C-alpha cells in the first residue's frame, strides 16, 4: 500500500512503481490520466457510469476548441496563461499517440472572430477588451475582406472585417476519446463501463453491486457526477447542433458576435460542423430546447446561407463541470486526488491540470506558478458530505 506523506503542497505523495490506481470517470480527465499512468507503468482501473464508446461525458459533446484568447476574454486572464501550456502540450501528446498508429486530427490554424456589418461595434469592443486584459503577444490581427477570403473563402462574402487569432487550435475530440480508449486497453488498463462509483481514500465503491475495491490511490474525475461528494461542483448546461454539408469548407473555428447570442462553428471530420453553444446556469440535462435550436440554426445560416441545406445529424445538450470560481481545482489527501472544474475549457486546460496531478502523484517538487491556483488539500468538512445514500 502507498506510503503518503505531507511536506509541501507538491511533495506530499510518492506513488511507488506499479501502484494500483482506480479512476472514477472515463471522460476527458479520466482517460488522459489513465493513459499517462499506464505509460508510467502503473496498473489502472477506469470506471464509468455509462458507456466508453457512446460516452455521456461533456468531453464527447464538446466542440474541441483550444482557444486561450477567446476563452480568457470571457473569463479571466488566468485562463490564457493556463491555456498556453495546453497549446504546447497537445502536439506532444498527439505525437505520442500517433506513434501507436492512433491519429487524432489537431489543427493549429487559429480562429476567426466575425461580426456582421451592422454589429461592427461588437467587434471593436471585443478588440478593446482583449487589449485591456491580455498581453501584446495575444492581440489579434485585423483582417479585411480580401484577407478573410484568403483564409476562409466560404465566409468572405458576408463579412467586411474580422479578427484573427493565429495562436488558437482545435482538436477532433471524439477521435481523441476513441484513441485514448484504444491505447488504455492496449496498455492493459481495465475499463469498467456502466458502473457508477463513489470514492474515498484508497477505496472505490461500485454503487449498484455494493462492492468495494482497495487500491493505492483513487482519482476522482467524475465531472458533474462528483457533485454528490464535492460541495461546490455544479453543472452548466450547454447545447450544440452538429450538421453535415459538402457545400462549405472551413479550416478553423469561426465565432460570430451577435447582440443577442454568440455562436461558434467548428469544422470536424467528414464535412461535419459543431455549432454551439448555449450557456445556461441550469443542471437540466434534457434535450435541446426549441428556442436554442432556432437561435443556433438561424445564426449559422447568416454565416453562409449554404448552411440552410446542411443536414442536422445531432442535437445534444450536456453539463459542463464547474466550481464556484469557475477555475479548475485539484484536491488531495492520502490515497485520494479529486480533479474538477474544467468548465468550458476542458481541452484547453487538461494539459496543465493533468501535468499537476502527475507531478503530485510522483511527489515531484515543482515551482509551477500555478501550484497555488490549482492545488488544495481536501477540506475536512467535505469528507463528511453524504454520499448517494
Ligand atoms: C456543449 C459543450 C461544448 C464544449 N466545448 C468545449 C471546447 O470547445 N473547448 C474546451 O476546451 N472545452 C469544451 N467543453 C468543456 C469540456 O467538455 C469539459 O470541460 C471537459 O469534458 C471536462 O472533463 P471531465 O473529465 O472533468 O468531465 P467529463 O468529460 O464530463 O467526464 C466525466 C465522466 O465521469 C463519468 N461519471 C459521472 N458520474 C460517475 C460515477 N458516479 N461513477 C463513474 N463515472 C461517472 C461520466 O459518465 C463521464 O464519462 C465543452 C462542454 C460542453 C458541454
């Protein structure tokens, strides 16, 4: 069994070689951590309340934008600093996966911010907010119609001006989740589907069967599902529409600024596009509302009327796992690490968060500038929160 000790936030654990690790939740964080721990030689059991192939995770619904600038403007500059780690890390992780013949589409092509002529003031305000909040190196580049045409000819007809953020990227999230599952299984990871669990130090409890498993360390990556054991976790509803059309080509995510609703269109494989997303402070995870469907589809149509003939292949809602301050957090104690709060930025923040969890488990002392933001000892009062019972 693990010998854990406390000294400094970053040196309180030291997972011995070939430890038994149980991970609750096989969404984005659970799969990334399972993969990295297996590569490091540990034995991993990954539990999910649903299926691994038709995942109910927010990670499966997500658009997969890795957009430190656009996200920071809507939240806080910290997201920009955390997100820069993501931009650096993703190509390395994907190179590691593709060595194993598991290619994942990742495009570092930037993103475009657009507004119709009548809404130009929104674009000016956006540029102004960016200047106020973010460093010079993050400032976007103004494009005129000809430059928009050079980058994205299929939207140029309808827009006179745009802002271009060359640093941003996007990833095919579903291809990634599937590649991670394959690699976890290749490395001998045990994937246990349709099994809701509760967590405590060194113990994972299967709720239906009532069985209990003792391990060296438990990682809680249940997203909104961790709410029953983590006071402050909340779900924030997001709805997306997925369409398919051969009429339009986009190389990069496009965001449309609009006085009433904002929308993004993210290109996916097979000429599919994810259009999203609503952001509603509600834990209602029922299907997409008529109003949201109308708003998303109408705004899409104004980017290029050819979208009118696109076929709707999916309309889905899901809950983004958030904490009160909308920041990610890693809570730790002997034999238990809980990770949550990736909110709207899971793909952007996963690299920095996963690296801090791995360092914590290895007992590495790092002088990461994010230790104080991300790492917190488990609050004793949280341990008393009732479970499902
Ligand atoms: C509409 C939408 C669009 C988004 N777009 C983007 C984007 O463009 N870019 C970006 O960076 N982020 C985006 N996100 C956010 C991103 O998806 C999340 O931040 C990320 O998925 C959180 O990862 P996670 O592993 O914490 O949770 P999840 O991915 O939700 O995974 C949690 C897993 O835990 C399982 N689980 C729950 N309860 C239990 C239990 N009791 N026992 C066992 N398993 C359990 C669930 O089934 C699930 O598989 C979007 C999210 C949504 C909803």
